[in-house]
């Protein structure tokens, strides 16, 4: 399978997150050209601020191969990992990461920090970015647009209720 095909699988995970009401980010971990584990962002569902898609996939992959090192694996994720996930990528010794859209506010790979490639740590991870970028970005933009609209409707409802109660 190509990078695009694996990223497509990560996008399926991202849509799973969206359908749970989570920020739509998905990940898959690949070993020897096959998908070993998947993860979708589940922070709200799990009441767990560390339940990012990458962490979910790393936990599952480690369990499956009964090893806390994920040497020789590749991580595909729809959005640039944050600093926490970049740290987890280092701890798990993932060989290569591939992400779709850059995250200009929190990205820990190239946008805000370069945790994996600043040359300070011994382990370096190969990085590829921009795979299916438009699709990954669109999914995020649609999600936040819809959420803003829902919040607006909610505010209007509250306004109407308070108006009614002061009229009566
Ligand atoms: Zn993260």
C-alpha cells in the first residue's frame, strides 16, 4: 500500500472521531506494509486528555506486539502531532511518521516545535508531511465550522429563553 492509501485509512479513523463528537483526527500504525493498529481521538469519550489518536494507536500496537518499542513501524496521522504525541513517538521508537495537515497552533513536528528533528535527542524519526493534506484539513475545517454554528444556535436559544422569562 502507498502512503496515500494508509493515510486514507487514517482518515477513516478521523471520521470515526468526528462521529463521536471529537476533533476529527485519526491514526494508523503500519508494520511491514500492513496495518497493525488504529486510533481515533477520544479525549471527550474517554475523559482522558492524553487519548489523542496517535496515543491510542501506540497503546494498541504495543499491546498487539507485546513490546513497548515499536521499532520498524510507521505512524500515519491526519494532522501534525502535538508535543505530547511527538514525545510518545520518541519513546516508542517509531521509525517514520507521516502526517496530512500541518497544525500551526500546536504542531510539535515542524510548525511550532521540531521535537523529532532538532538533533538534540539520540533517536531521530523520519518525517513525511502533506499526504492527502487537503482532505485532512477539510475534515478539521468542516468540524469547527459546524461546531461554531451549533454554538451560535445554542446561544440564540438561551437568549430567547431569558427574553421570555423576563417578559413573563
Ligand atoms: Zn497529540
